[in-house]
C-alpha cells in the first residue's frame, strides 16, 4: 500500500487527479472505474483543469462507474447526471466509451449481468477510483456478515441514506445497483481518496484494522497496488 497524506482536501484532490492524468498520458487506451459523491467533486474539478491544459487526455479512455441509484439516468440526483455535470461534459471522452448501470432497469439482475459482461469484454480496469463511506462501504457494498462479490441490486443502509440526505438528495432512494467487491479488486490499481475528520475513524479501520465484511473498504487493503490519498484530517486516527 502506498499512503500519501496531504495538508488540505484540495491538495489531496489535486494529487489524485494528477495520478489519473499521468495514467491517461502514459497509456494509449486507459480503462477507468470511477466513483461519484462529494469527495470526488474536487477531484473531477482538478481533472477538468488538467484536461484544459492538455495534461489529461480522455479521447482514448473508457470509463465504468461503480454504482447508480434506482433513478432514471436523466434525474438530476442520479450519478449519471452527477458525472455529466462534474466530468463528462468537461473532457473529450467519447460517449460510446462511457459505461453506466441503468439505475431504473426493470430487471436489476439482468442489468447487473449485462454490466459484468461489458466489464469482462473490456478487460481489467487500469485504475479504480474509489471513496469510502462513513460506515465503511465502498461503492454501495454495505457492511454485513458477508459481501456481494459481483454487480448486484442492494438495499442501502440507514447510515448511507442519512449521508445522502445530508448531501441534499431528496427523496433518497432505498436501493442501488453497485459493483461487487471482487469486481473492484480485479482492477490493476486502486486509488482510494478520503478527506475530512468524519472519515478518520473508518479510514483507520479500513487500513489498519482487521479485514472484515463489517468494514467493506478493509478488503481494499488486500490489493497489491493500492494507493491511498488522504488529507490530514482523514488521516488523524491512523496508527501504524
């Protein structure tokens, strides 16, 4: 594991964006798994700046998003809409290379299989950008006695619903489609970004506690190429 602690959330976001931009410049065809959510807003802002300066070319990239709420793609609260606002509309990523779960699919199981098949055809992602929830979830793989391995329909935990509500989402869907933990761990590299004091305890549990389904993000520590980017507040409870 490579751990990098920065002084501020903005500095952490800048470093994460630079990691992605270097990969985009180095590989002719880059496959990325991307996350949504509040932590990623400054990361995508920094990526857009790098793109404008010619340092983050997306024209040969291919993207898959981790998850989607049970909402239509054009709903302003959907993660597809979030990605359009925050990144897709600001870079030269070809539309045909954007892969997203259909959140309001009538048959969630069939939609999950379709998405896994698209991932399999594309091959392992070069990098998965992920965050961590205050309850330890990664994507929407929620804490429990066991973890979903592959893309599935899940029920959101009460703490996740509260977190979404605190971010201003109304009404809050109770279900989502999400990649499973094994799907995420198949990526060649994983980049975990976390900022803020509220994440300090769960970051410590994920990185230095036991690997347990009670903290799904702890499974990321098993990956041989994990990079963790934190601000000072999110790193506050780490003890190595």
